[in-house]
């Protein structure tokens, strides 16, 4: 058995080496998690308002003694945080409203609004350096983990080499 064969076999089959090599892979997932902050996210919101209140003024309803207003809103879209700290949003809003007011013409009104919006903070939370700092920290952590793996693998192979030469010495002495 040669030393080269033992080193190659240890790297390929050793459970200890597999454990050492898993840590950098686990750390790499934190980069993906930190970068996921900038992915698109779907959202949906719906709201139902049902108002039934007494009227203190005839100008509110035009005659009925209670003001009844039924309103339903639905909002859905996509939202994304940019690396500069801005927020990009694309949404569609639908609505339906019905009221017993004589001033509400026509009855059973529907509304729709398509929105593309972008907001960018100027001070707090602004800038690419600030917003990508978690990604950079995850990359540094991954590099540290890879360096640790290299050190652990070198120490493991050094112990293997020492054991091989110690066995060789004992055999020669025998």
C-alpha cells in the first residue's frame, strides 16, 4: 500500500472528510438566503367594509335615515426590494361599492386600477452597500468555512501520513 493510495482513499471514502466538507456547503446556502431578500414576492389583500350608521345630516344620504355603504376591495401583485434599498411594486386593484345614498350614482360601481410604483429611500436604508451587507457577510462566512475545511483536511491528511510513516518505521524495526 502506497501513501498516495491511502491519501486518495481517505479523501474519497472517509466519513470524517465528508463531515468536514459539509460545513462549507451549508455556509453557501446562507448566501442564497441573504440574496433571496431581493427576489420577487407575490402578495394579495382583500378588504370588506360594511357601514351602517345613523345619519345626522340629510346631505349624507339624500333622505334615508341610515347610511348603508358596502365596499369590497381586492389587491394583488408583485413586490421586490432592490439592492439600492428601493421598493418596486406592480399591482392590480379591483373594487365594488354599493350605497343607499341618492347621491351615489350609478349604483353598484366597480373600480379597477393598475399600478406600477417605485419608492427609493434617500437616507435610512438607502444604498447598495447597506442593503447587500448581509450577502457580503454570508460570502465572508463561506470563505472562512472553506479555509477551515482546508485546514481540517490538511491536519487529517498529516495525521494519516504520520501514521503511515510510523507504521513503516515499526515494520522496518521489526
